């Protein structure tokens, strides 16, 4: 059963280095150093332990959160239902692509430390996130870079959407380069992922003001501002806002992020007036029309 307070919680107490974790398939992992954190969990390096023979193991990433938190539970369900490696390889062969931007899932389990229960998930180790690179590049990418990122994310979203899920929180901070191949880009953090079509039954469109403005405020879709559950068109809209920011440096509503209604109004206006609203947007004296 999912945690009752899905999406709410606090950062867990750090687990000790060299702590041993055992996943649900019996694989044993040794925690390394902490390398980061998310909204509700911590991220560590980790290595699998093999007792039969000596091997050289690469480092993996291990995510950890309190058992009662929700985002990691949602992420695990996505990987278990929609991101099995044999399905991904088959889809890549069908589409004739060499890389799909979904990280490799290695395992998950539960752990106890000082009387507290934790959930953990083991993923392939990834590299630097795109938000840091964006900042280092003066908060603007070249047109060619933006188009390449958009094309790769469209492949990733196509796979996710064909497998009954939407991501719901696409942004540069959730896009990570490959650790061994920095030319690969992966969409991470499926804590807000949503199964929009379970077993082929599409969930009904329904506005709910009490759930309005969910997601990352500068990128979330107009539907999400209305309290509608995440959708395929919402993912594409979010990606469009990301690409607009990467190309132009800023979004038209960034000065109003503390006012969700004002952000919603500005997004609605931009969407209603396409394509002129994009070609005319100019955050720093240079037009973005070259990519529109």
C-alpha cells in the first residue's frame, strides 16, 4: 500500500557510511558517501557486494527516504511497472535509437536504522544535472543544444506515455548527463509520475481547485494550475516551457513565482497567443524567434 501522506515528509537522518542494505531480490549493497539530496530523500554512492568471487564493481546511486514518505514509493512503482530493461531494449530496437533517457533501475528494499524504517532504491550512477550546466553557461543554451535536448526528451516521453505514465515534473534539475558518457541525457525523479491510463482505462479530466498549482511553479502546465491530474499534453507543455527558458534565458512569468494565479494567467495568455507570444518574447534584448 502507498504511504498515506504521499508527497509530504522531511529529509531522513543520514545513514552511516558502509551500512549494508539488502534489496528485495537478495542483492547486498554497501553504502558509500552521500552525494546529494532531493525534496524528501538523500542520495548516496553504493556498491553491490559479491561474495562468490572477487569482481570490480562500479558505483551506483542509492536513494533513501523515510518509509512514511511518498515520492520514492511512486518512483519505484513507475520503474517496476513501466521501465523494465527488457521492455526498454525492445522499444529502442523498434525505434532504432541508441539511448533512451530513463535511468537503469537495479533494485529496492527496506532498511532499519536506530528504530526508524527507511525505503531505498538503487539506480545507475548519473552525472551532472542540467540546471548546473545551464547556470554555468550564463543561463542560456545555444539553439542547437535546445533542439537536441528537446528531441531526446520527446523520445523519452513517448516511451513513458506509451507505458501508461506521465512524468509531471520535467525541468533542468531533473535532467542528468550520463556519468560515463556525458553525451547522453536522462530524465530522472519520477516522484510525481502519474499512471494516467491504468490497464488501458484513461482517467477522466477533472479540475480540482484544492489541488491547484501542483509541480514546479515556473514549468507546470496550465491544467496542473487548475488542479487537473498530470497528462501527456501537460508533459509536452512543460517541456516547451523548459525549452523556452533554455533558449531565451527567462520565462515571462519568472518575476511572479510567488503568485501562482499570476503565473497561471501569464501561461494561459502565452498559450492562447501562440506562435506570436513565443516569437515576441524577449527577456534580455535578443529575440527568440530564431527557434520558433
